[in-house]
C-alpha cells in the first residue's frame, strides 16, 4: 500500500474502483439491494453483476505538490469518472482516497455555478466552497475579474454567459484563489487560443504550490504541462509514470492499426503489401526506427484492370494526423505494370529527421497520363521514431552551433 512520505503529498489513491450499470431500471434495483446490504453490513463491492461494467478499476497513484498528472485515454476510458470521484461527486465502490488541502475543480462546463446568480456572486459562492473567508475573497475578487476579461458582464446572471465566458470565469476563480489541488477536465478546449495560452502561463505560475490533475485529448497541452501521466483504457491503467512522452506514444499506439483505411478506389489497382524494411526494433506490432536512420518502404500492388503507367505518392502523417511530409515521386522507374500484373518497388529516404513519436503512412495513386486519381489509402503503415529527446514539433533537424 502507498503511504504518505511527507506533507507535500497531497493526493493518494489506493485500489480505486467504480462500477456502473448499462440499464437504468436494473441500476435502480441494484441500488435498492445495495442499500439493504450496506445496512446489514454485507458488501459485494468488487464483483460485477449482470449489465454492470467497471468505469474505473484498481487505480493507484500519489501526487505531490508541484506535480501535474495528465489523465489521457479515448472517450469512455474512465478519465472524467476518476476526476469526479476525486472531487467527491461520486462515491467509489472500492478503494481509498486521501486528500490534503483545498480542492478546486473545473470538471464540467458551468459546474459549481448558480445560473440565476451573477458572475460576481458566483465568485463568492465558489470561494466559500473552497473554504475561503469573505475577507480573503474580497482581496482577490478584482484580480479574478481582471483575469477572466469579462468585467462588463460580471454582474449579469451566469445563465446568460456563453460557454467561453463560463470557462474564463471558472478558471479565473480556480487559479487566482490557488487551491492546493486543482482538477481540470478538458474545459480549456472551449476557450480561444489567447486565453488558453494565458491559462497555461498561469498554471506554470501556480504549479510549484499546487498539485494539478489535468484531463485532455490535446497531447501538446499534456506534453506542455504534465510531469506524470496515466493512460486509461476501459477503466484500467495501461501506463503510469513520469515519462510523459512514453505515455503519449502508448496513447497513439492504441489507435494505430495496420488495417487499410481506403478513402477512394476505382478498383483498377489494389495494395497487396507494404513493409518497413530493416526496422531497429518493434513495440508490439509497430516497427521502430532510430532517428537519422534510413526510412525504406517496400510496396506491392496488384493491377485489377488494364491501365497504363501509374504515379505513386507517399505521405507521412504525424501523431495528430497532420500531413507533414511528401516523399518525392520517381515517375520514370516506378509504376510500370509488369507482365504478371504486379507493380513492386521500394521508396527510400536517407537519414530521417522526424522527431520522436508515432507516425503513419498515407498513400495515393493516379494515372500518369491523365492525372486521374485511382486509389487513396490512409494509415497503411504505422511506425515509430526513437530518440532520447522529447520534441512536439514534427521535425528534429540536425544542426551545429558554432562560436562566432
């Protein structure tokens, strides 16, 4: 079991589990049975019944002051459920949570606000919930209003605020009152870029005195502010550690697939095989290359109908599925149909300088004579670039610094 080391440990989670029922009627029936069982002192908290599933299962971690924990995973992985348990909105079915200090939360848009009260009145309400006195809030209220940048609307009822205004005010209250523990769930995605950058700078400022748990689908944000990471999948922790880049790579690898995603075809040509030649290693089914090694791809196509020569285009997409590079086409030596109806060739790029991470190959083909497209496939191959340094930018270009 995890134990507190010192006063800087603000959150300890031990064996935390929560189950839900897929059917409302069954859920109500189970609730009545559980109520009776609890009164009798009988608990069946660790067993699933018909139509139940684990939203969160056996989660363990601790968080110290000055650390930011990123919670990542696909929709339905259990991130928001875990955050609501930590905020006391949902009771766990099993496990234990130990929390020291004041907890501020931005876990749902507008959560914690009374819609009929003004923004100013809600500042005082939220401050009181966090345990601040009226005098302490009075000393901070002008800073909160200034940070939110909605002063002209501050005495208007919250129910008339836009989603962006609610985010501004919610983050301003949480950040300026500086709770010991701050929970943030994806709400920054609603704000405009300028305010998001402002929030990130504020997180940098308050983080040394705060423990933050940050839920987001934006891996650049997670990479930017988090010092620890948990990857959740179907309620279970697939990765927990301080290597944020490794957790992010595993997140993208969960969505990586070798199954072709055919966007367009006129059924004149079919991709039979694609292979990354000479990988340095494998992570599961994903081939890996060291930074500055050669990227060499082997393609094999079957011609399904009589066509002339074909032009091929090989595109590299990054972890966010942005197309970042096009491999130069060679129209002379590639694309000539062989007698057996097979087109087979390799494409090589020397000393690849993509930054560390997961990438995929998108592919398209068109007739050389008419430029008519005949095939487009995304994610025909996923590969990983290995490097000791983390860089969110898609390219890590070799360079030399010389003294003038």
